[in-house]
């Protein structure tokens, strides 16, 4: 019996034992996150007239708390934070506003990642990882651009685009397209209802009316918060702290997510060879973090357990890992100092079912088209 087969045979028992949720624990996690978050914001604003170094320190704390906010939002999307589904919906919406992400839509897209984890024919991660053949088909300039945009130094830019710019831009662009569609439809067919005309609209950024309502709700709540905070403390003070903290936190989140799936020789199958449980063990890493950072990231470092079953809440991941450690002995461990090296593995070697790096394969005869070296 292979290790994957043994894990699969015991999986039902593991999930049944550790998937129990607690409203009390979830409420405590929420309170212990949001109260310090609000306090850090208050101190950051107050410190502007005292010391910019103190403001920077408060902003760093806000960044760390935003990481926890995002992971708890992610938990709500899996219905694995609270035992009561409605509580997950309400908390998920609030947390989504705080971190700038329409939670309901994000969670539906994220569910696709879980359903296809390790199947790189279907899902290529947040960095849209290319296969070796796809990379070789690029021009030298495109290859360099691909590598530069995936460098760790670009993570805050990615965080800004991911949490601040894209959710607002796509909502505005999609809403304008919807308004144009409705106006043109009314001009052509005055007797048709707006609801009927809207049903004919084929958007790029949402799949149905429910998703659009959630996107709109998130944006209206967030824009109202922007206006309120700008009036209360001044737009310069607010946006300086807000944009920096959310961009850095978003960049940290992208790094965190990426190294949990992109690391040297991570198992990365095609459609024909994919196995869900094998992907959890061989295609997902275990981040070995200090205790304080595990708290700020709500134990999402135990990512192999999370991908074994997303129904296991974050507050039971570590215990599950310890209890069934014999199944996870071969899971790739990645420490903080290993992260920069792990991030360089952003190419899919489809023939060998693995994730690899430019450096690791550039000398292989017949597999690589030379490209000028860069500083990364």
C-alpha cells in the first residue's frame, strides 16, 4: 500500500475527527483580530503627530493583522470558521470589506482551486505559471518580463492590484457595461423589463446576479468607509496608511499562497495523472513558521491539511497534523529563509509532473531556448 493510498483509506476518519466547528472559538478569533486591528489603526493615526517611525511600526502591525483578516475571510468561504453557516456569511462579508475583496465571489473562485489542486492543466495558481513549452514559445523580452513580474520584490505591486485596484476596476467597468446594455436594450425594446434585459447580459467579471450583488455590496461598503475615514482623519493620512498596509499585506498573502504550491519539485500533474490526495501531500508545502507568525496567518501554514479537507477549521489544523504526522512525514517543509528560493520555482515541467525553476533547467539540452541573463 502506497502512502497516498494509506492516507486515502484513513481520510474519512481524519476529517470526521477534526472538522468540528465551534462558534465560540470562531467568535474569539474574530474579536482577537478585529479589536487589535482597530487599535492599531487608532495608534497609527495618533502617532502621525508624534513620530513617523511609530506610524511605520503601527502600519507593520496592521499589515500582519490584515493577513489574519484575509485567512479568516478565506475560512468563512469554506464555511469552516463558524459552525453556523449564516455567521460565516456575515463575517465573511465584513472581513472581505476590510481586506478589499468581495468575499462571496472570491470564495467561489477559490473553491475551484481546491477542486483542482495539483491539476496544473486546469489551474496554474496566482502567478499563472507557464509550462516549459509555453515559456520557450515566448520571445526573449517576454521571458524576461515573465521572470521580473514574478520576482519577490514585485509582491507589493501584486498586492495592490489584487486587493485594491482590480476589485474596484472590474466592478466599475462591468457596471458601466451593464448600464450600457440596459440602455440599448430599452431603446430597442421599450416594453421589456430591466430584469429581463439584465438576464441577457453576459459579463466577464461575474457569473450571475447574486455574484454581482455581492461585488456591488462590497464596493459600496468599502467606498463608504474610504469617504468616512477621509473625512474623519484626512484623505492623505488615511490613504497613506491604507494603501501601504493593504499592498504589503496583499503581497505577503501572494507570497504565502505561492510557496505553498510552487516549490522545487512540487508534484504537478496533468489531467490524466492527477490524484487529489497525492496533490495534498506532494504538491502542497508545510510552512515551518515561528509561533507568532502562525497566529497572524491563522495556521494556514499547515496547508497540506487544509488541502486534504477544507472543512477542517484553521484552529484544528495543527492538532490534526500532529495526530497524523506519520502520513505527512514527506510533505515539503519550507522555512522563512527558504521562501525566496521557493518562489523562483515558477515553471511547470509537464513531462516530469513537477514545478521547477529557470535556473534548474536552463542547461538541459533541447528543453530550453536561451534568453539573456537578468539581475533576478
